[in-house]
């Protein structure tokens, strides 16, 4: 059974009661929609947009954080709706042309950066926009452009209505509250994969935690750099610059920012000294993380980058004889055992479309070399524009992967968010990530149309284990917050 609506193409959008109910409710109040990936947040937005434009004159602004997502949403609306004048506005378009598109378009699809810039330069006014759709709404925190746009929209629109959409608003009640406040949300519409009316549409996902042993020579190198970190940390603790000898990366980053602010306002030399010394610890900790979770080559690439830096922190590290002993040790290491494990999984699974995620650009090349040695594997790389892949090429790679020209897609965080890539059967996480939001986003790339498998590689006796459980517990908290019985507490 399909939806019958004057602005939705016949026989195109299946009737799902939970989708039509959420769309109907979203037209009454500013709404945050929290729905697992693959259950049709875009279809809900389409139904709401069609109904709104069928009843009132006006325009709709549809925001997404990346250009591939912007293109994807416009394509969905073209394929499924009868709404005319769908326009993409991009920073690559000249301002005078963008102004014409704003005047002409009935639905404007854009990234928040472009819209924010045009609002500030008065190229765009939001008075005639009757709806603002914010995709991946979990970004609406801090200084992200969504916050500024929502503020301007509420002030300027003659008839404002906001719909935010996300699979994962976060594991902290304070973050969910911030998202709600920044988007002027009055109600939350949340569904889980086990809710009645939803679970029959959910494809099964099999998750496997693959533990990888940390080799002895890696452990020895790890002890060397941990010793350097411990010694430098203890010196700062004795000087009163750090509150504890045992510190996390977050604590280092927090104190680094604190001392930068104080040093800039007071110009005290001892504060600049603390900034530089904490910066050393942050860089050394990053070295350690690469060694534990990525491997020898990635660690050495970062060390090479450090040698080229002219900061006091980098120079201090490079001139430390103990650090040179560590570097010599790393140079003699074999490749990280995760790479061989990736090859094993790819060999087993490549007949399914497979996505491999890694946090680090430098790891992508190593993975690609490894899996392309397997007969039958054709691998492509999906990275962001800052790493050298323009929007047109990104879209082309995704299309070729969907069409089967490639059967393995190796990507950084750009592949995590929102992209609807049909028929992906397997996802491999080269490393766990401590963010429950990003973990949910990664997981959502598989099992949209077919049963999915997810492999998470965890190196034993390293921070991989801590990151794995951090994300697990954060997600558990998020789900408890979104239980229907808790919604009224937000």
C-alpha cells in the first residue's frame, strides 16, 4: 500500500504508520525526530514537506552537513515527490546566482555553512520559509552553523516550523537539552528498533567484536613512550600545573585550553611554559594512540611530521634522547596485526558490499594496499574535500560503489553520516571510537536493505578496549533517555 497525496508520486512511498504519524505530529510543533538509521527519516520529512506545501504558500529550507548528503536528499525528493523547483545552493555558486535560486526555489537544499554566510551578508532572508528541516540535528551544539540559522529563522520567518532529524542525539541529557534549546524544540518523536510498528521493518544486524593480540614488540615500544609521558606528566604535577599524575586526553585538552586563555590575558611566562609542556603530552599521547590502534607506519608518519614542526613542544620531543630510543624501536616493528585481520574479513565478505571505516587518513592507504591483494576485490577510497576529494568525485565514487563497480569502500568519517548506500552487507570498524553518535552512524551504513554484519576490531591491552566500552555505555544511556517514559523529563 502506497501513500496517496497530490505532491507525492503514486506508487512510490510505502505507507508506514509510524512515519505518517510522526510526520503528522511534526506539523503541529517544532519536533526532534530520533529514529534508527534505515527507518526512513527522509521519508518522514518528505511527507511533512509535501503536506505543508500543499496547504500553505511558502518555501522550505532543507539543511544537511555535507554536500553528498545535500545531493542525496534532493535526488530523493525528485524521485518521490511532485514538488517542483527543487534547488541546491552551494558556496561554489556565485552570490547573485544564489539569490536567484532562493527566489525561485520551493525547497532549497544546502549545507549550513552556505546558508549562514548568505544570512550574514543579506543574500538571503528567511521570512517566506514555512519550514526548516535540519538533518543530522545532533550537530546543533556549540558554534555549529545550525544554531545560528535556527535563531535567524525563528526571528525572521512569518510562519516558522522546525523539524530536526537524527539517529543519535548523544548519551548525555545536557547535550539533548542543548540540541532542543538551539532548535526551539517543543516535542521529541523517538522510536527504537524494537518498538511495535517499527521492528518489522528492521533488518537484522550481526555484530562481532574481533579481538586482536597486541604483539610483544609493540608492547615494549608502548612501555618506552608511556615512560616518557609519565615522567613529563609527573614534572607538571609537581609544579602544580596538573591536578593528578594519572591524566586522560580530555583532561590534557581541557587544561591546555585553560592555560592558553590565562596566558593570553595575563602574559605570564609560567603559563606559556605550561601550555608548551601540556602540548608535548598531547602530541606524545597521540603517538601512543597511533601505535596502539593503527600501527607502525601511521606512528612513524606522525613522528616525521613532528620533526618538521618548529614549536617548542615539538623541538623538546625531538631532542629527547629517550624519544629517539622509542623511534628506533618503532622503526623495527612489523605491521599492526589489524591489517592482516582486515584482509581475512575482506576475503570472507567482499561478495557483500563492504564498507571499512577508520578514523585516520593515513590508515586508509595501508588498508587499500592490503585488501587489493585479494582476488576479486575492487576497492575505492572515500575521503573529505580537505583531504583532496571534491564533491563531484565523492558522489561519483558512491554511485560506482552502489552500482557494483567497487565492492569495498574504505572511508573516514565522511562515510559515517547519513549516506544512503543501498545493499551494503558488511561494515568493518578498524578501531572502536568513544563517540556513541559516530558508532551509531557507522553501524547505520549496513543492513538497510539486506541483513548486515558488523565487525569491530579491538586490540587487546590498548585503549581500543576502553573506547569500545565507552561507546557501548554512552549508547545505553542514550537509549534509556529516549524511552517513552523518560521523554517528559527532557
